[in-house]
C-alpha cells in the first residue's frame, strides 16, 4: 500500500469522512460557479438524454435550458471526435462533466441508428471493414511448394535487436544552458 493511501485512510477514519457514492449526493446549492454550471449541465443532459431520440432533439432540449452543444471535429474532416457543453461563460468537455458524457458514449445512447447530427451536418458513423485472410487451400499449397517455398507465409520473420550504434543515434541530446 502506498503512503498516500495510508494517510488518506487515517484522515478518513480520524475525522469521520467518507467518499461520496456519486454526483447525486453532492450538495449543489453550496457549489460556487464553475462547478455549479458543471452540475447544472450534468443534470440537464442526464434528464434529456432519455427523452431525446437523436442529437438534434438533444440540442433543442438543452438549448431551451441555456446549454449549447459544440462538436469537435477530427482535423479538417467532417468526422466528429468529441463534444463540449457550454452554459454562460463556461465550457466543459463531455467527459469532463461525466465519463458517460463523452461523444462516443452519448452516441451509443441513441441506439445503433448510426446517424449523428451536428447542426445541419449529417454524418454516418461506420466501423472500418476488415476482410479476413483465409488460409491457403490445397491447390495453393501445391503451387507454393512448386515455387520452393519462396513466398511461404508460414514462417514468421525473426525479431532482430538493433545494434548499439543505432540505439545511441536514437537517444536525444540533452539540452544544456549556454552562457
């Protein structure tokens, strides 16, 4: 057990403290501003996610409560990578509010429809298709044997350890202060 764990447990026992079971047990009326907005967003999204059937409905319902949704796109593409919620002057990433509010987890809540709507943009989320490589059949084996095993994929290449001179080149030089 680490020392900080021991100290934590001793403080907990000494002062009669306990770890909260979840966000529902937080005394929200006592929170100050950045956390207060975060919990308001948490409660609103939690309540509206079950009532909404798609992203557009969720955006409209949250807009009524003064919460805006912004999607983060991957590079210059139209692929949605993340989500942010804003209320007033504060903006929080979805996973910062709650781990279940990341874009991928919220998208799963809308079912296997596969359609995500960000404003007027529609995007189909699809998983990359991987083709399985089948083992060569008997006719292929005779052909490979005829080539003398030149293209035999059965033997794996041996892992070679790079020599010391190569490893020395790879090390970064330490930056030194020059006077």
